[in-house]
């Protein structure tokens, strides 16, 4: 719709005044992720950028090459067996290619930030450590000599905890997302064992969270000890075989 304009130099006739310009509304910014999610996202992105610089952009290619830092942080059974235990946690920050990084960081931001704000950063940090360890334990158990990287196992642990603690109206959406992730886990090259381990270790953390603070305070350290013990056992099959 247009309004008539007065002849040049003539005052506008009544009823044809132009409306005042609309007030300026600043663009809404996406909320910043809480501290634990910010550390996971920032660390993963920084690691990928450094690897891209060190390899002169080779890690940006579609061939999903790991850079030197990611190789030093990736989960690999024989090296963990030799004492490089940091890999069971650091592998969650390493990613294989820009698409892998972008997908995991988007889910970590959208899902993880929401859950961290809901349960608090301290509890969320414990959940992240326990599920990352559980993911690595299952990857070592089923794919001992296959290198593994990525935060998806830990993120599926968030889904496992949320499945227990979410209200009924949100649980259907979580189940649908978990079903999608289960299908993606069947793609060749994806660590289905790592995904499964993170999810299974997230379930008891969710039970502890739902049971209240007194139960969580007692259960969380026990679950952390169990996760460390399972990682140690799966990292040293020669000591526990038979």
C-alpha cells in the first residue's frame, strides 16, 4: 500500500502525513553458553584451528585428516595401555573435519547449554566427565585398536541424563533425537560403541539428579569411581583377561 504525496514544495494535505520512523530495536544476540559448555566449545574450536594452521589447512579437506595435536589427544587403545591415560578425556575435544566439529559443537551449544543452566555447572561438569569416560570405556572395549575422536559420546550422555530427568512434554523430543543418533551411529566410521557408552553412563547420573541433591552428592563420586575403574579395565585387557 502506498500513500499519495503532495506536489513538490507544497505542504502535505491532512491525513497524508508520513508516519514517524519506527524505533530502533537492537538485534537479539544468542545467549552465551555457560562456563562448562563454553570451555568444551572453545577448547574444541581452538584445537581444530591450531591443527589447521599446523597442517596448512589440510584438516579442512573432506578427507577428515587429523592434525598433530588431535593425534596426540585421540583415543587409541594401545597408547592408553602404555600409560597415555589423558586420551580417555582429551579425545572429546578432538574432531575429524569441519563438519564433525560443527555438528558436535552445535549440539553441545543447543542441548548442553540448556541442561547446564538447568542443573548447574558443577553437576554438569561431573556429568560431562563421567559420560566422556563411559564413552571411552566402551570404545576401548569394542574397538581397542581403532582411533576415536569427538564429543558425541559425551553429548549422548547428556541425552541419557535428560531422558530420566525431563518432564513428560519434553521427553518425547529427547527420545526422537536419541533415535536419530542411534541411526547415525550405524554409519561406517562412527563409533557406535562410544555413543552407547556415553548414553549408558548418562542414565545413572540422571537417576541421581532426579533423586535430589542429597542422593546426587553421594552417588556422583561413586559413579565417577566406577567410570574410572571401567576405563582402566578396558585399557588393560591383558591384566583382566580370564
